[in-house]
């Protein structure tokens, strides 16, 4: 029997709400107006932001509950996968 992949973050409304507690305050999220582009949140599940020109201004991913719960690494999911 295979062990479930705990690093995969489910694309759910509950996880999006958790995510936005951190992304909403993230300097990179605010500076790059990532809420104006799709996906607008939960980048660790949905992929990088569609914003055309993103500048890194700090990353709150490592502080997110989902980051620890799913043993994620690196962060900056809005810019890279």
C-alpha cells in the first residue's frame, strides 16, 4: 500500500482561507498586486501567479500553516514551483 503524498496541497476553499492569512500580508503579494491575476492565491497548489512582472519583496510562505503541514520547502510559490 502506497503512503499518501502529504506534500501535495489540496486546492480547497478551506486551504485558500488559510493561505490568505499569510499571502494577504505578504510584501511580494501586495507590491505585485497578485490579487489582480490568476491564480490569485494558494500558489503552492495552483501554481505561479499570472502577473507579468513580479519583483520579490519578501516571502511569508514559510510562516503559513500549510507550509509546515505539508512539509513544503523554499517558498516563493507565487514566483516559482
